[in-house]
C-alpha cells in the first residue's frame, strides 16, 4: 500500500477517498482512529489515504484534479423523476389527536383507579403520576391503531374489512 496523501481533517480524507472510489480505485484511511483519540487537528498523527501500489500514480492525478470525473456540460438537464403513483405518495399524519389521546388516557386511568385513590388517601402527586401514565398509554394505543408508531396502517386495514 502506498500513501498518496495525508490529511488533518476527517471530512477531507473521506471526501478524497470517495473521489477515488468513484473512479474505481479502492483505498483505505489509515490512522483515522488515532486522530480522533488524540484530538482533531493534531499534526503529529495525520490520516493517511492509502491505495494499492499499482494505482498510486493514477490516484495522485485524480486527487490533483488532472484526471477523474468530467464536469457536466453547461446544457445539462437532469432527468425528470418518475411519476408518483397513489401508493408512492406519503401518508399525511397530523398530531392533532395526540393531545386528545393523552388527556383521554389520563382520565381513563384516574377513573379506573379512582377506587384505589379514594380509599388509599393518596396525595396529588400519585394522582398526577397515574394521569400521566394513562396519557402515555393513550398515545401508544392511538399510535398502534393509526399506524403512527410502526409505519403500518393497522387501523385502516381493520376498517376496510
């Protein structure tokens, strides 16, 4: 392996390596872990970009800009993206019901555990804790049935049956 260039910056080294890989030259970045351990910008341990011995001369020309990917012509027009079908369009989700699910879940938890609250003589902190726990459970239930959490539409699948 031959070192074609040394870098004091991780980003510059990665960019140079990607330029070589785009031209079909495989390379490695040596000492990049040492630089991150010793501190970025430490001139004592530069990152070395290394390639196979037979590719070293060509890699040097590519990094100098003498060879490599050609610039796009002035009249270049990027290709149009393929048309979107109904299945490709993202599903719009709103967070409007999340607050209602939180409050509803909290109230349900307090009502269900109301008997315990009344007879145990608990203070307001415990009631608030039960409310918040129920609210979070309400949000999770809403996300499960609407498909917000996992990306699948369980709710819509069940209603279409």
